[in-house]
C-alpha cells in the first residue's frame, strides 16, 4: 500500500509563513506575512488528520471543504484545490488573510486539541488562491442567460459583492450603489494594507465589473435617490450597508480636537495608501507622526489603529483596554504583532476624562478590576477607586466598535422596520425586510461581525432573492433598469 501523504502532524511541526522583521514592516503598509513556497504549503497541508467529522469545516461560516483542498494541495493538485476552495467562497484569498482562524477553523482543528498545533489553514488558503491568480486559473464572471430582471444592491462591502456575483451569474442585471468612491467597503477603507493589500480587493472588484455588474460609486442613498425610487427602478433591492456609526465615550472633554473616530483615522490612512492627497494628513488632524497616540478599545479595529500609528511615525503608541489580555475580543495574533512593532498595552484601564482645551493633551484614566460575570458571561470591569492617573496624548483614537446608522431616516423611508438595536428587521426565512422585495444581509442585519459572516450572508440572501425574482417573473412582474 502506498504511503498515506496525509496525517503527518506527528512528524512535521506547525509552521506559518515567515513574518517580515518588525523593524522593517513598521516602515510601510505592505503585508507582514510572506507567502508559502509550494513545498512548504504542501508540507503543512499534509499535517491534516483528515478526520471523519471535520470541525474546521463545521466552524467555518462558509463550511469550506477544508480537508479536501488540503489533501489536493499535498498531492500537488493546486488547480483542483483552488476550484474546490472557490466553490464555497467568493473571496478565499481575502478570508485567508483576515479571518480570525484562531477562533474559527484553526481554533477547532482536531490536532490542535491533541497538542500538535493546528494545521495552518488560512495560510494555505491564501497560497492556493494567490497561485490561482498568478497562473490565470481565476475565470471571468460568466453572466447567466438574461432574465430581464434587475437587482439593486446598496453597499459594496463583502455581503453586497458576494450577492452581486451570484445574482449576476444567475442572469440578472445587477447595480451596486455605494457612498464611497471605490467599492469594497471596509475591505477597502477600514482594513489597513499590512493585513490586506488593496490590490487584492481591487482585482476582485474588477472581475465583477468585467462580468457586467454596474457600480454607482459616490452614490448617497437618501440624497441621490430614495429607497422608494430605487424600488421603482429594480425588481428587488438588497440593503447591505454594514454598520458605520462609531460608539462613543461618555467622558468630559471627549469633543476636544485630537479625539477622533477610528474609521475616520483608518479611512484617511487607506486613502493616502491609494496615492490621494489627504487634507487631514496635511493638517495633522488624522496623522500620528511625532505624536503620543492613545487608542481606546480592545478589538481588531483598535489593533489596526495602533499598528497604523506606528507606521505613521508616532512618538509613542498606547492601547487602553478595560479588561485584561485574556478577555480582549481582538485576535491574540494581532496583539502579538502590535507588541513586536512597539505598541504598549495598558490593560485594565479606562478613560474617565480627556484633558486640554485647544487640543487634547492627555487622557485621565482609572485602573479597572474584573468583577462578577456580566450578561455575556465575561467578568464585568469595574473602577478601582483611587487609581487615577494621566497619560500624555496628542492624538486619541476611539475604537469601541460600531452601531447601525438610522436607516429609515437616512434612506427617507419610515416604513423600513428596524430592531431595538437599530439593525434591519428581516424575516429570517426569506431575509426580506418590512418592505416587499427589499432584502437585508450582513452587519446591518446581524450587527458588527466578521467579513466571513458577511460573505455567508451575501450568498444566502442571493438564494432568497433568486426565489423571490423567479416567483415575480412567473407572476408577470418585471422591471428593466434604465
């Protein structure tokens, strides 16, 4: 019997792609992880135990066929591995870069539980699809036979783009509306290049454009057109705007110049990365060079901000988080990367005031301690009396997460129903909102979440919209977009 090429997790240790040295990568916005060489990708894929119940797949929101494409990689059948990976995901190379694999597939790998270290699934996924792009295996988007029906999608983020791809492949005319001047949503303007280089996003967008999807950029729904007007134009509509309203801090001085929102800061940095002239960089209001920077928050957005500040030449960068390291919501891998690059973490600390009049000069903090568990089961932070101190700061970045915008008012349609959290209210069987033919998907429905969940929602809503459009066509109601 031939030797089984898999189950090599005992003989071969876990290995990730090499990281660029911290002193080198802190000077630019290039991705910090190098790509696998083919031999190393095959070697690491061969560590898979090919278990009968693949927990990696069941804990992946897209239920990717992970053990199967790992085996194909080991066998040198990379094109087949790519085709299988691409069958369940519209953006496998993006997921391979930015998914928190330590909480999803890799965190649930059987051999991780056995103490041998998880298969480096995300790195292999990235390698497979990057190779596919290099070799020309990524096929153009082929529209299906024209249906005569038109779909409008509000939001060019991962949920909207995934739905657009599937609906175009079904033969519908697809129009995507987005407030920004480039498609991609947070993939383009929210995530820094050192995690996701923008060419990776732009080539996906171009593939959709080449497939006949029409993008209407710098388009402000509510001003340039109301929901009612878009419903008149299209046979079905999808709202996939994401959540962009920054959560704020209630503390004296929070409105002082120099206390800024994370997304404003990251968007300005990403625009500069595209070669644009950014006024907020020129006047220093959203630029960290030479400044003492404090970022408030413990999620992945906070990690993006502290690591961006390092690259902009900040004098010092501190991250305040009200819980300890073990209880932070962000990726531990990202925390380690930030520490390597020179970020200082101030655990169990929270701001109570922002000092300065003409501009922020410091943050008054109090130490925290972990008390009884809260409703989520995590130990609730509470102030430690008498522990106040002041940290100097010229730039404070608020990275406390995002809530939905007030869509009924923003879109000019009071009949658009929302939940008490402000997210879109949908029928979870049909994914339709309170308006007939208007669907919802992604973070605007589930709240701030992961890119991979947005992709999954985009795929699911495309199926529901397809069923609706088919029924509408059979009933004889079809609009043709202008």
